[in-house]
């Protein structure tokens, strides 16, 4: 069964948005999100076996998700355990989300702490959520600290 969008919604709401130029900073941020995430994933997967079966691929993917999840939380929290010492920097990053914009209580950290108990698929979503809150410069610094600086040449 196909659902059709009414023509007036398309012409009055969708099309004007499509033709409206986007700010260059937003477009740069979107490109950075995607390309930098690919860099992180490729750097991580370099350490795994290339000739792997399906089961090994799932294990390697889950290992990447867990390492990215832990690394991004550590990066945002100045390499301190957020469950013990949530930093001001991490609070500032979390308040970039419209839902937390004016939340200056300790509750802003609760969903981060609860994320440690989520299943692996939800950890991946949460890692990407934090990745999206970072600026392109912070993403580059993350890659340099957790991946580039760790390579032995």
C-alpha cells in the first residue's frame, strides 16, 4: 500500500525547504560528520582481520562500536570516568542539544551514564549522537588523539 503526500504539503512545505540555500557552516558540519566518522571506522577496522567470516565481522563491528562509544565519552569528559567525575566541558557539549540547552543540573549527565547499560545497537546510536554534538574541529582533535597519535610508524 502506497501512501501519497498531499500536493499542497509538497508545494508549500517541502519544496521551499529544498530550494532554500543552507548555511555553509551547516553543510561543512554535515560533510565533517560523515567523512570523519568514516575515518574513525576505517582506522579502527585496520587492526582487524581482512579475511574474516560473517561471525568474525560481527564481533569486529561490535568491538569498533564499543571502543568508539568509550573513546568518545572519554574525549568529551577530558579522559575522566563520567560515572565518577562529570566535567564542565562534557556538560557544555551535552547542552548543545536543543533538549538540554538550559539544563544546568546533574540530570544532563544521567542519559550518558545510563548509556553504559544499553545494548550494542543503542550504544552505536548514542556514540553518533555525541559525534553530532561535536564541532568539526573537535572531531578532528578526537581523531588525532585517539587514532592518529596511536599509530606506530
